[in-house]
C-alpha cells in the first residue's frame, strides 16, 4: 500500500475542492459583486444612508480549510483586477497589535505602488519630457495621497503618544488650540475621512 503524503497549510483550491469544503462560495462571490456594484452607485447618494456592514464569516474547526477558502477568494478577486490586501493572521501578531493601523499600512503600500506606476506612465510616456518636468511632477502630491494623509493624520490623533507629543510641542496658543480641537474630533473625522 502506497502512503499518501499529507501537506498542511493554506493553498489556492480548485473548483471541486471549494464545492466540497465551502458549498456557499458562489453565493459569497455574488454578494461581493453586489457590494461592489452598490458601492460604485452610492457615490452619488448621501453617505449617511449608504453605511453597510460588509463583513463575512467563514466558520470551521482547525484545519477545515478556512484559510484556503480565503486564499481562493483573494485569487478570484485579483483575477478581476481588484485590489486585495494581504491576509492578517492574528495568531502571529503580538499584543500591541493595532488592526486599523495594519489596514492603513496595507492601503499605504498599495497607494505608493499605484502612484509610482501612474508617475512612470505619465512621465515616461511623454516624448521629449525633460528632467525639469520630471522633477516637478515627481514632487507634486496627488489628491488621492492628500486624502490618505488626512486619514493618517486623524488616525494618529487617536493615539495617546501622538496626542501627548502635540500638546508638548506647540509654538503658541493658536497652534495648541488647533491641535487640541483636532484631537477632540479625531475619531469622528477619521471615520468621515476613511468613508469619503
């Protein structure tokens, strides 16, 4: 009798494997497509009305294939030109972990790569673009980056160390008042900026 080799760890699954482990896969992918469609439509609708809870749970015991299902979903989404962040494995992270900070870090990596690609395409696709033009363009900050920087700023306002630093390092009363006002509204502004 030939012994089977069993491999442990997550992997991208074939359709038949997915059907066996997670029969609801097609329904989940349809729901994701529905969320994407409604998200693009909601840009013209009042934001207060469009808040949704877009959270899905894949439940199962240890070794039941949850991570493999997630990898398969990520793979399918990437095939459709979706931006997919790396999986966050909470069991490999220390106690000082900040989930929102981790998500913002992933957003920053994708944003940086995207802006680099845009700059490359715009700069080097122009024939006769001289060094002066390239230097000026590279220093320009895009609207997308400005919005991300604002989200990051309000995120930092929610951290005690950053708040302490701001209150200790002010030059005059006006700057102290401005920093204090921003700190008081940090959570609300962070939510508004992140959902913008």
